[in-house]
């Protein structure tokens, strides 16, 4: 996993500026904290590195400037006690990012909103201006989501905001272009960007017609549509290939299975067979960049892969 360790700066931070509890009762607070705790737990269990501000417990989040530490630990309201305690425990598990980085700001503007103090958001902005983008985990009550422009102290960058684990792949996909990911790192990143796809070890951009830089964004777009929509469309329309083509075509992807004539030719169909972990898979469905060139071949959802799809071949064009 790209952010599981090593010297790479943190990829996720907890955006403590989203902690605005207002006049919530214990039960209402528990309802707000539960999805946050679930998402943070998922991120940590998936070995994503999540950092927090060393001042997180001092965040003013309640009425009359009440600090988070008091909300979590000093409240006598038994309602929501477990969620409050869990949040504190999860935050304590996260390392703190470095407050000594030169030029950090704690006042950040996102859209029309000027946020202060914005400690972790300032860290995310600082890293983004240096080509290392960061995802900010916010409470579900915060409105900001996805990639947003942020600025502060003369710096400007895009920052990704998330409140649900399901949007984590969107963050990783957004890095291919924003960080100009080189070919040498592409296949080490696809597993977190497309977790429901399986990738054959034999995949390479060298068999395409064109260079990696020219094809990378089309490949990411094709994998996104396949990952997000193919299996659902296949199930919903009971394997009707023509309808699946139309559904995914409406999402901007030209794809199809092999023709009847091609399927009848054993030698050319052999070219669509891919070995993965000692098993053979037929990758006859393919996304097309152009009618005459560049294909991403993939299998149907397969029980041997936990009903996931194998992406097996990147190629200019196979024999038909």
C-alpha cells in the first residue's frame, strides 16, 4: 500500500476544524460521532497512515468555547459515552504531524469559507503545494467533500475531503494526474484506487499504441467506470451484453465483448486467456480508446476472485 509506511509524508489527516458540536445532546452527538469513528477505524485497519494535530484535544467544538477534551471526557451525560470514548482512543492512536514545518498556516480558505484555526487543514495545504496531496477526514456534518481548492498565506492547492470510507478510492485516483504519477509507480497504486479489481502481473503499458503519459488518464478513466459500474450493470441486466454496453457507454466508456466470429476462433480466443495465481481467465470484454487501437481487456466477475474482475491485458489490438 502506497502510504503504509516508509518516509512518505502522511496521506490522511483528521480535520479537527470540522468538529462543531454546537448544542447537541449526548444521543445526537453519538449519532454524529459513530460514522466518523467507523471511517477512522476503517482507515487505520486498512493501514492508511492518518495523522492528527498535536492540539486536537484543544479544538473548540462545543457551546461557549468548550474544548474537545471536555466534550469527550468530562461530560456526565451517559448517552453517547461509548462513542466519545472511542473517538478519543482512535485519535490517540494517530501520530501527530510536524508543527515545525516552515510556512505552515492555521488560517485556510476553502471556497467561500475562511477557517481558523485550521491546523491539520493547513498541514494538508502545505503538503499539497509541494506536490504531495492529503485527504482530510471530516465529521459527516461538514459540507465539504471531494477535491476542493484551498488557500492560505499566499499558497494554493487542492485538498480532498472525505467522511466515508467508500470515497477513499476517489482520493487515490485523483493523484495519478495531480501528482503526475510515473509509470514505475502506476501498478503499485492501482490496488488502492480500484480495490474491487484484480490486476494481472503481466500488465504493461508497452503493448499500447502510444506512450504512458498520453494514455494514463484514459486508462484511469476506463478502470474507474469498470470498477464502479460494470459488475452492477452485469447483475442488474442479467448478463445482457448489449444493455451493459449502453449503460457504460452513457458513462463515457466504449466497451464490448468479442464478436461471435472471434469467440468461434479458438486460436485468437487463446490470446484473451490470462493466467493469475495458477488459474486461467478469459478477458474477452474490453474497453476501447479508439475503434482501431488500444484496449483494456478484463474478465467477468469471477467467484474465484471473490466476484471481482480481473484486468488482464493492456494492448494495442489483439487478433480477431
